[in-house]
């Protein structure tokens, strides 16, 4: 995989590149309109940073269909799978990863002179310097301590492995280079839509629809028409003339947003943190707990990726794991009966057990925070005062938001331990006060911790 060139383009190069890009866009729009696409209220513009965005040419009303792309101009999984290269892939490999069909189809058509898909292929980015896979050493250093570096290693290795397997198993695949394969895979992963209506099931690429930028909540929702003839984007709110029209790339955490799309959002409600948790060292019940937790060994930790939402399934599984991992002999028998009975999650067992759970959670958060070279406050200052290049800013923003959530879970652990030490009467008084500042952990404090204290002997 080759990194983008570091040579700065000249003004003449930039003008030539911009003109070529505009010509490719014109070709794409003419191709879509000739095929029956409909988008009279949308206009594609180039932003100051060179990226494209889609704006409203005239006022858009809620409920208006602002984009229709015919099925003939949608690159569907069905089309890719039944193509010449798709049939070979299915026959020789039958992979679980459906992206391989779509990416290989892009490569096949890119190498085919006069391909029907040329206008769409030409509209795709030639390179992805904003994606962390192509970051330089200075940018990657900014990510030290973050899960993003682990995800990048996995992504790079996965791409290498997939390419090697296809090259070995599919006749003629050697005509595609690794760099071309990576380009195709990233073109797919950064532009994929999933459709579930009108006989179209599965992922697909949709020209022009893939040019809308991300925002939550979005301005438009998308689906295929009931008869399956069109991919449609429908406005869910009014958009004034000249305003940008946004799509949503999905409810994704910041590490995945950066990995696949090359940007990070502040205060992302879908953000997650990574924690590695295990059975306490030297635990006399380690063998039994290993069996109950289905761990390969008593010393093998389990990774958890959890959001801020305490009622989320991932968060509940993390707390359940900790309650088992830190159970006493008396508690372990209760837990065993619950698990044998089919319980998927474990509710709080008692004050002492929950205090140990919160202590372990606090230690895990502190260990993660210690892995960063900078503090949350330092990141705040850099984002506020320094002039950063877009990639560097995304790195600092990613690690700051990761630390924010780690700090929130650390505060939850510390506050929870303090509450569990309170006499029941004092806890009851705090819970009754309208000024109790428990914030996002209020439900956990009242419904879990207060009930534990009430039940305690």
C-alpha cells in the first residue's frame, strides 16, 4: 500500500486537477440523467478544502423525494456477484465478506475499456489521504494510546490477506495491484448503502447519493422504491436554498468514523471505549470463573467496547462479566444457577460485589488513560489554540473524545463506590433531593445502587 505523495502541487496542477474533476462530475450527472435519474433540487459544489458537498438549489420541503437513481445505475451486490469476476470468486472462495464482490467488480470495470460504469468510476476519489490507513508517522504518533492504532493494524493485515487470497485463487486477479485493490475496497467501505425493499437486499453503491456529507440527525432518509426500480432519498425536514443537504453514515463510534470515512464528530453519542477486563490475579475460584465466562485461560482478559449508554447490551455484558469475575464463593453459586437457567446478563448481586466491580472498572479506565501521552486538558488546549492540519485535528479530537468517555466511566466508578459506602438514610436523602448531581448515571445510582443499599443487612 503506497502512501500519497508528499510533493506539494503547484497552482497550475491544482487548476488542472479541479477542471478535470469538474468534467468528471459533469459526465457523471449526464450519465445519471440519461439513465432516468431525477435530482432537480440538488447541486454538487466544491468546498474551500477541495471536498464536494451537495446543496439545495431551491427550497426543499419535508417529504419531498430529492433524489431518484434507477436500478440500472446502482452497483448492487447481485450485479457484482453474477458478473464474470463475481462468479469466479463465488466458485473458488465463496467469501463471507460481501465487499470483496463489489470491490472486485470495480476493478474489473476499471480495466475494461468502454465500461458502462466509467462515469461512476471516474467520479470516485483517486486516493484517500484523509483515511488513517495512509497517515504518516507524525499523524500516527498522535493516536498513541487509542484503539485506532489496533484497528489500523487489523485493517492493513486484512486487506493484505484478502488480496493475497484472491490473487492465488482467482485466475487473472494478478492484473490488479495491491494498491488498486486497496483503492477499490476503500471506495466500497466509504460509500456503501444497504437496501431492504423492492426485491433489493444487501449492500450497493449509489452514484451521487454517495456525495452527501454526514450529519446526525440527517436531512434525508433513503430507501428503494416499493417496486424496486429506484433508490430514493426523501427529505425529513425542510432545507433552504443554498443550505447543505446531509445524509447519515450511520450510528458509529468515532474510531470507526475515522477508520472508514476520515473524520471525527464532537460529542458523538455513539462513541465507545475499549476496556480489557479479566479475572483478578490469584483468585482461588479462577478455574470455575474461567469456565463460567468461557475464557481460554484464567489469565486471558476479555475485550469490551462499550458506549455511554448504561442500558446498552454491550455495557450490560461488561458489568455482568465483572460481577462474575469478582464474585465470592457464596456469590458464585448463585451466579452458576442463574447462568445455567439461561440468564444472559447478571443483575447487581450486593453492595460488596458491586463495590469490587466498580473498583475493577476504575482501575481499567485509569490504565487506559495512562496509555496516552497527553491529558484531556492538553488536548483541549491544542484544539483551542493550535492551527492543526485536518488529519492531525482528527487525531487529537479522537483521542480527546476517547478520554472524555473514559473519564466519565471513571467518575461513574468513583461516585458509585462513594454512594455504596453511605448509610441508607443518607443515600435516601440524597436521592430525594432535586439537586442531586448524578447526571448520566442517575438511573444506575437510583435503580441499582440505592436498591442494593436498601437490601443490605
